């Protein structure tokens, strides 16, 4: 009953980012539902702050280069919604209805993220006055701040230009509204700048890491702890291009992270529905398992008009053990019909030890560009540590010219973190390059669609329902409806 009341409170108060809450305040007293104990705040965070039931992934993998359309007759309404994203249409929201995982996964992401943020805000704002030990308060607050940083990192990368985009000054470019308290406003909040949002994300995750430094105990893969907070910090600073901070936090996380899994000695227990797949609570590298599962089942993309792209699959060498562990060729006559080996019972995102080696290697490569050979060797060392666990008969890398090393690194990052919410964000960080998608309809007709370099569609439009209920929001620049060319 307690959590149901809290949930009612959250549904009303979180809408401050979207609409006026005056009517809600006339009917509900905030004090009536205020948690009193630290344990109650923990329950609030567990139930309403972690994203195990709310979609926080708008299917960005439909827009990147890790996916392609294949000939099939199995088109339906859900796949046509995917088609709108696949062809980078600015008005894809108009094609979404109330049915189907894919529709709701896009339609409600903005709202869902702010609901989750509101739970984090309540914990951060009020937990000091709760009844409980200082140690427990420290851990719960650290979790709340980590989660808030993660959700704002998602929002700013979906609905605003990248922090490092040379054409858009982060100090003046519109980001998303920053909501940092549980106070309910009569009017919706306007958008903060990209820099203001990133500065807050950095503040939150740094404070979380400081708090977790007092308690480095892991509480399982469904709770953020010391290791996960430092991993997230390294990810945040990649976007901000603060390379020394990336190295600092990745190094801290690696001190307590699980060891890398050697795929030479690892096998998936059941390729049809694995319980120990890479995205799994049972995979030994898993640090944190969270996020809503948008690619359903171990079959992943197989059986739909969209499958793993040949450009991604062809990057894997014959001795790359990730084929058969991360991806595998499906039983099909198509030369590029693959399936993802994910358990149907798991969440979409897994924060894993491998990301730490990749994040730190990227930072070292960027410092290597300035001419320091030692940084280049450090990057090679991190890549060797990872890749020796991913290849059969692995031959260690030696120091290469920086351009060659960066190309190799980006390919390995793409292969290692495929379909886990990284690629679209990485493409944005890499300068928003031109992409091409070929759409094949039910009749087998092919149409080419182009996403130009730095195209406005690299930034998603704010959802219609947010714009309708918050007059203070300014919509992103929208490209015209995209037209394809027949092939």
C-alpha cells in the first residue's frame, strides 16, 4: 500500500518536466506520502528509481549502422513503426499507437526517464531526515545520484547535440530541462544548455563515487555500487572528452571489477534461450544489469525485416570468439540473417568489465595523439588485455600509428558493445558521419535512404506530448520528411 501511494505521488510530481501540476497539487498533499525511514527510501528507489519496468531505450539501434533490412514478407504495424526510425523520419511519433513494445518504447521514453529521475530527486532531497544509519543513507543516496546521472546522460544524448560537436557550443545549445528537486511547479521547466546538463551529470556522478568510496561492497548486479558508479563516470567523461578523468575512473573501477571472461573457455549453455549469455546476470563480467529489454528474446532481430548488418558481422574475423557467443548465423538461406544470443528474461543493458578497458584505451589513444608514446602503449596494453580473451590464437598488438590504432579500437568497441545502446551515441561522438540504409518492402523493392553528415536527425525531436503540455519547451530543429531513392 505504501509503495502504491508513493507511485501515485511520483506519477503526478514527475510531470513537472512535461506539464502544469496545479490540479494535482489541489488534490494531493506531498507530506501525506513522505517516506520516514531510510529503508522506505531504499524501497522507493528500488521500485521507482531503477528502470526494470520502464522503457528507457527508444530503439536507437534502428538508426545506426549495426542493422539492415532484409527481404521478408513479415511486415506488420510494429515493423512499420521501426521503418520510420530506420529511415530517420522526423515525425516518427505520429506512427506510434498504444500497442506493441516498439511503439511504447519510443513514445514514453522521455516521460519514463523523468519519472525515474523524480524518484532519485526525492531520495537525494529527503533521505537525510529519515530514520536509519548514516552508512545506509550514504549508500542509498549514492545509488540515487548514480541513477540520476545515468538517466540524464540518456536524455541529453537522445534529445540534444553532442557535447563535443564543434558546430554547437554546449554553453549555448539547448539541452533538456534539469529537474533536481521534488518541488512541483505550476509551469513546465524550460531547457537548460547542453553544458549545464553535463556539468550536473558530472557533479552527480563525482558525488556518488565519493560516497561509494566509503562503502565499496557490491550488492549484486541489480544495484549500482562502487564499481558501477566509477564505470558510469568513465562513460560520462568520454562524452565530455576529459580523458584524464576517464582514465582515473576506469582505473578505480577495474580495482574491484570482475575479471574479464576468456571466451576460449566459455560457452553459452543453450543457444536458443541462454541463461548465461553476455547480457545476463550469470555472465561473470556483469557489473550492473539494468534498463528495459527492447530487443526481445535470444533471437533478437531474427524473424523481422531488420537484422544484424553485414557491415558489422563482416568485421568479425574467423578466430573471433564473439561469433557464436554474442552473435551467430541463423538457420536461413540469407547470407546475413543473424541472431543475438540474449536471454529472453534479461534486461537490455549490462555494464561489463570489457567497457572499462575500452573506455580507458580510448582515453589513452586521445592522449597518444598529443605525441606521448607511453599513452599509446597503455592503450595497446588495455586492448591486448581484452582481445586476448576474445580471440582464438590471439597475436598481441604492438604500438601502431595513432590513426591505425584508433580505427582498430573503434572496430573492436563496435563489436564488443553491439546492440547495448552504445553505437548511436558513439556515432554522435565521432562527428555524426553520413549513414545509408536500404529499405526492402514486402514486394522486394529496394529504396536507399541517406542520413547526411551532421544531419538534424542525429538529435531526436522532443515527444509531441511533452511539447503539448509544456509551453516553455522549444522543439529541436527537424529535417524535412526523408525521401528515398529507388534502386
